[in-house]
């Protein structure tokens, strides 16, 4: 059985405007044991209420336009990506609470 843990690295103030943290998914057990998936980011939402999560992607140019190809996509359930984004937001929020508790 594979379990995951989400690791948050908060920005040091030198990241893009609105970027709050980078996130990684670490795999424990099963065939993916010892691997991690990088490229997630937590951003301040555009409306200023809460956070948004971006997924790993690759940029390319087609017909002179810059586009993004997502590297992690849903298979059967479109809500799978939102569930993962919610887990990343929760991990980000929990780290913030633990940071405040130790300060």
C-alpha cells in the first residue's frame, strides 16, 4: 500500500508575487516508495480569500502562444485534482498553525 505525505516549503520573500510556498508529494510504501513528485505551488488566491494550488506542468509554444501542459491529470474522476489541491491547502494551513505555535 502506498501512502503519501505532503511537504511544504514556504517562500522566503524572493518568489513570484502571490506565491506562498512550494509543495512536494512524498510516497511511502508500495511501488513508489522513496520517490517524490515536485512542482506544486501554493498561491494567494486572486480574490484575496484563501489559497490556490498549481500542479506540475510544462510550458510550450504553439502558434506563437505560450501554453501549459499539465503533468498530473485525472484519469476517471475530474474531482481527483481538486481533492489533491485540498490536501495541499490543508498541509499548507497546518504548517502555518505549527509555525505560529513554535514562534
